[in-house]
């Protein structure tokens, strides 16, 4: 969402490069927790 808004305004490189590593770090931190819950509920 954030990157899309920045890209539309024409500041994709400036804003995207700042936001993207943060979003990736958040994803990498968040996904394993969700995956554990998901696999736990499937068993």
C-alpha cells in the first residue's frame, strides 16, 4: 500500500527504498509466527 502510494506520486525510488526494507523485515518477522499458527491449526 505504502509503496504504491509513493510510486503514484512519482517518488518511487526515494520512498520505496526507505519503506521496502522495513516492510520486508516486518514480513520476515511476521510470517514465521503466522506459519506456526497455520500448521498448528491444520494438524
